[in-house]
């Protein structure tokens, strides 16, 4: 199998993710402070220290790039190159000491996501992709499945509470009823499974671009299709996800036609 060719930006992003992983592992079993942000979500000192470390690693190499972090906000947000970073995606999992959290790092260039790194710290999984170069998980090339029959589809659903509160809940019920296997693997993990061909569809709501920027490119470079629940490509304003292999994405998008978030 050919080795992945990594750009200078990707090498730095992987280095930053590894530094963040070292920090989050040190805090994982406790001994950290937790505060509540204005949106009522938790933030820990691990989140803040991870983001500071990522920022330092990236901007030391690319000082003229912009940076948009979950905890520290934006700097040079109008730069052609903008880094999108969630230092601990899944802070609620981190606080309660179960392993469904990750570090997400993506690079957006002129409005297009061109690089993504997803580090599932406690799973020992590091996935990455660059535009046009395929997707990789722990140094192995990965691809989505080729299952085209929705009755055989394995589907993972995230953030059911907000989905249930939407006007599209009935359409989602029809979607679920036609599938073979429904689970909620959650956060980064169901996207790693999707990109590796181990499940076939992911449906999620109540996300922001920092949660899914890197994962959107990893799924796409693995041969999948990644949109919101109305079929729009990811942007800084994306709030939901429909990700799947191409055949099932067409089928389920048609099933969800007219979905209202």
C-alpha cells in the first residue's frame, strides 16, 4: 500500500493533535476544573490548555494564518488560510470519563476545507485527509462501504434530543424505519467508522463547523458524501449532518426532502 504524502500543514496539524492528546490524557481521570459557558455547555482547563498548545504549534509555523478555536475564538479570521479547531470535541464525555471525545483540527483555504485531522485520543485513532489525497486512519488508507440497499444500511444517529425537537422528526422516523441497524456511536467515532466502511450512514444535529470540519473532509476523501440534512455542503454555519456512501446518501436525502431543522 502506498504511503500517504503529507504536506507541511498536515505534518504540523498532526503534531498539534499529538501535543493536545498528551494534555487531555493527563487530565482524563480527574483533577481539572469545570466551568459553564454562556451556552450552558461545560469547558475544562484541559480544553483551554489543549487549544492553547494547538494554537502555539500551528502559529509558530504559520504565523500569518487565521485561527478559529472553540475556546479562544478567532484571530485573523479574514486570512485566506483559517484553522478550525475544537481541542476537545465531546467535553461532556471527557468530564464524565468516557472515551468518546477527540481533537479536531481542519484547515480552510479560501472557504474550502483542504485538510483535516481527527484524533480519537482514548481510542488510539488518528485519522486525517488532504483534499485530493485520500483518507487515512492510523497510516492505513480507508474507504466508505459500497452498500447501496437502505434495508441493509447500518446507521448511526447523533444528538437525538435536538432531532426530536425539529419539524423533520417524522421524516427521520421513516428514514430509521427503512434501515437495518440503528446505533448512536457518537461524536468523532461514528465518522471514523463511516469513513472506514464499517457503518454506512451518519445523521446528526446540533453541530457546529468546528465539530465536523475535519471529519467532513475525511469522509469525503474516503469516497463518501457529507452534507447537512438539506443537502447543502458544509460551511461556517452548518448545524446538521447527513453523511454516507454515495448511493445511500442519494436515497436518504430523497427520503428527507423538505426536512426542516
